[in-house]
């Protein structure tokens, strides 16, 4: 009975207003199309999520606004989309100001002529963004890198596509906007494959067939990020992202070929948690001494650089050795370990042309080269490689020497933690350094996207001491005191290694010389 009535209602409504309905739908579609199209002249025709929502909401809002005047039927909620639309047609839409955004048109289930229940699926919102940008950098005359994160399932289960577009300012000024923009396929690199969470890191490499903005008249790099049917197979939602703007005369084209400003550049990964300011103080003093005057350190604060940590970095910031980047806002987007893969890639591309060598390691790790060599001599000997990895010396974070008993509180971490894990046959993480101009993307333990050679045979030339578990511990490290050169503790063999302990005095003097007593009062 009800079915019968529904059908009748449908026929009545649809039948009598068929002509008007057709006209209205056509008009609406045409309007939306034209509106969308106008935005993209002279660029290519695409539909972005916001345009789509705008058009949908226009349809549904006019319906909502008008339903009271015509609809007396109690079955309103069971009407299908088409039927709802048909109610719109019964009165001509009045001239109203642009409607406020409203939820998209809801489809409801209905019974088809064959008696089959046609179910409806209504999407609401989107749980992960299509693309979140962190930075976009020019990498040469015709090439750019866009660094960001994107919905991981979108990349894992479908094939979103990227298109890069260059819009020159002069074209716009002189050419009444008809000249075609230059476009190219955006080649995506996923450096944290297998690690991402809600978001995964995406580097889009935009390499155009010809140099752009060479007269320095300005222009814009646009990224068209298309879901290409991932997320909703019926839609190719394309977000148009203004990734980079080059104002007139802003590009220094010499940097791509000239000698880099620094010999050694440190790109730190995301610093997070309740970091021990004393340990950070020791680390930065050690490495400024180690790398010397032609070095620079970029520290990324994901919440770890609290007031006391900032105090120990401040003197080095003032001397120009350290740049602090506040990246706390990335915490809103759930990626692997505070989005560290995005952060190191941003650092790589942002400072690519400022550094001869770039190092990637953590603030509980200390790079070391044997006496008689220097960091310069070692890197010169490795210059044919664009990347090399560095062997780890794992240091125990609680075993100390009994000679220090009672005096450990005043001693530096590298001074008192002297027992090295010498267990054999374990594959340990390595850290690495690169000649950044040859890299397109980077990882945390090494880069897999570079030109040129990589070597792992650096034993005896360079290594790093790793004091795992000390950087976020704000208590005295020494828990056990030993009085031997070799021991087994927790089934792991240890040997006394005083390499860095022996340097502590020199580092302390260096710190005093460079920044005086400014950080003398630092506590654990
Ligand atoms: C449209 O109709 C629905 C249900 O019939 C009602 O809840 C809603 O308030 C109406 N809208 C307006 C703007 O009157
Ligand atoms: C929808 O239709 C069914 C069956 O005809 C009816 O039982 C139900 O009350 C209707 N729902 C609304 C909200 O009118
Ligand atoms: C993009 O990739 C090309 C080809 O692999 C490379 O030559 C270029 O340097 C890359 N661009 C950037 C900015 O990394
Ligand atoms: C989606 O649109 C983009 C351009 O916006 C295009 O490059 C891509 O090929 C389209 N994908 C599909 C599956 O049609
Ligand atoms: C450590 O050993 C040496 C020699 O075996 C001994 O002279 C010294 O007293 C010991 N020190 C402590 C603190 O046990």
C-alpha cells in the first residue's frame, strides 16, 4: 500500500514538474560548472572539494529554504533525492543572498519499480586531509620540491596523482591571462614507506621541461593534488594548492652553482618530551667544537625545547650557530614520530644549497673521528661519495666507573657513561651524512633517493657514540658503579671506553671560551 502511494507520489511530483525539474537541474549544473570553470581560467578544468561542496550546498539549501512552502507530505524523509529536488521546482527560487554552508544533500533509501530496496550511502566530512604542506623549495632552474604529509590510506590503497603548474607573473600582467600555464607531472616520493600513521610523508618533485622565472619577474608554483578516485571512486577531487610564490627579484639563481655557505650542516629531527637541558648543553657544545666555525645546526622543536632547553641553546643561537624551528603545530597531524620524516626532508630542501655536507643524527648521539684526523680530512677522503653511513658505538646509560662514585652529579654525560656495549653480531642502526645537492629526498637512517654513490665502509674513520635513554631522563644517570675494564651486565658484554670522557675537559673549556658562564647553572 505504502509502496504504491510512494510510487504514485513520485509519479505525480515528478510527472507534473518534469519539465521544470529538468530545467532547474540543468541550470544548476551549468551554473556550478561555469562557476568552477571561471576560477580556473586560464588553468585546466578541475573540481576542488570546496567548489563541489559549494555547489552541493546551493542545491540543498534552496531545497531546505523552500520546502515549507510546498511540502505537506508526511513522508518527506522517505523521498529520494530526485523527489526532494522536484519539490524545489514548485516555486521559483527567490533572489536570496549566498546561503551559509550546509551539509551536503542527503540521499535516502527508496524502493525501485522492481521492489528492490535501493540503499543510500551518505558521506560526511573527510577524516584526513588530502595534503598538508610544510614547505616548497626551488631546487634548480626548472625543478622544485614540495614537502608535506597526506592521508596514508589514500596512498596505500589508491593512486592519488599530482600535477605541478607554474604561473608566471609577467604572463598574467601582459597577456590578459590567456597564455597557458606550464604544467608537468608531479613525481611523488614516499620516504617513510611503512612508517606512517594517519598521515604519510610525501615529497612531490616538480621538474619542468624548461627553466622558469629566469628573468626573476616572479611567479607561482601550484600543486594540483588529485584523489583520482581514491576515497570516493565517483569523484576526482582535486585540491589546488599554491605551494610557492616567488615575488619579483626574489630568487638568487647563483646559489645553485656557487660554493655553499657552510661546510657542515646539522638537520635535527623532531625534538619532543621533557628533555634534559644539561644533556642538550653538552651535546651542542661538543658539536660546535667538533664541526667548527663553518657549521650550522637546525633544531626542530616539536615540544621538547621547553624553557630550560631554550636557555642552553640561546647563547649558540645568538652566536649564529643554531637556528630553532618551532614545528609544534605539526602535532595536530598524526604521523610517525612527530612527523620526523617530513621535518628532515623539509630541512634537506630548505638548506640544500647552504651546505657542502649535511648530517642527520639525534641529540643523544656524538660524532667522532679518531685523533690525527679531522672532520675535514675524513670528509675529503669520502668526497667521491654523495652519502656515507656512520657506525654506532652504543653506550650504556646507567653503568659508571667506581672512580667517579660520589662525584657523578657534576660530571657530563659523556664523561661518566663509559661502558660500551660490545655484543657482536647485532645489526645496529647507523646514522649518515650526505652531499645534499645530490638528494631528492631523505629518510632517517639513510637516503634512498639520490644521485651518486653511497658507502658504508667508514669503520675506523668516523663513528658515533650513542647514549640511548639519557636525553629525556632528568635524573642522575649513574645507577651502578663498576671497577673493571670489562664486564657482563644483563647478559650483555661491556667494555670501558673513555674516548669521549677524555675529551670532556677540552669541550668544557671551549664552551667557557665561546659563551662564558651563560649556561653554568644548567641543571639536569
Ligand atoms: C523543511 O522540512 C523539514 C521537514 O519537513 C523541516 O524539519 C524543516 O524545518 C523545513 N525547513 C525549513 C527551512 O522550513
Ligand atoms: C518511511 O517509510 C516507511 C515505510 O513506508 C514508514 O514506515 C516510515 O514511517 C517512513 N519514515 C518517515 C520518516 O516518514
Ligand atoms: C627532482 O627530480 C629530478 C630527477 O630525478 C632531479 O634532477 C631534481 O633535482 C629533483 N628536484 C628536487 C628539487 O629535488
Ligand atoms: C584527476 O584529475 C587530475 C587533474 O586534476 C588528473 O591529472 C588525473 O588524471 C585525474 N584522475 C583520474 C583517475 O581521472
Ligand atoms: C678499584 O680497583 C682498584 C684495583 O683493583 C683498587 O685499587 C681500587 O680501590 C678500586 N676502587 C674502588 C672504588 O673500588
